[in-house]
């Protein structure tokens, strides 16, 4: 009977160890970066376009007179590779620098399929290069 109790105790210890080791920390709700692209427009404003693993994207703009988030949206495809991705723009910075819904005419122009070739993508006449 003592031998059975020892076996059960060892079995219970192994099960507890496996249960503890099997726990992972899935509290990380923040999206991870899939790809980052940098671009500069003709006025010298710098843009950083970041694609996240939850299929969202954020474009941050920095110029001599303003910096902040200029655009947010979603995408399908893999921006870390040379392929075509589909982008849907949800918000654009308005004249006050606040994110606002995209006007219908701009949405029609911006929501499109974009080709990534040689690590470069052109959006709104700005060429972005993958970092």
C-alpha cells in the first residue's frame, strides 16, 4: 500500500508540474509589428507606416509644423513580403490634426490593392521602403 501511495504522489507531482509548465502568459493583448515602411513626401514630411499582426496599420507623419497619426486602417495580405496587399483606410487626420472618418471621395481613392515590389510600396504618391 505504501508503494501505491508513493506512485500516486509522484504521479500527482508530475501532473502538477505539467499543468504549471503548460500555463502561458497570454495577457499580451498588444499587437505585434509585422512590417514598418518609411517614406518622405515632396515637402520633406516623413512618414512611418506600421503594419500590425491584428491586420491594422498606422501611418505617423512628422513635418516641420506638425507630427502625429495621419492615418489608420486595416489590411489583408502580408506586408513583410513582396506581394499585393489590400488596404482599407478608416481614419485620416483632418485640418486640425485630429483623426476623423475618411470622406467618401478620399476613401474611394485610398481603399485599393497596393503592390509591394522590391520592398517598396507607393501610397498617396509617397514611396515607402520596408525597413
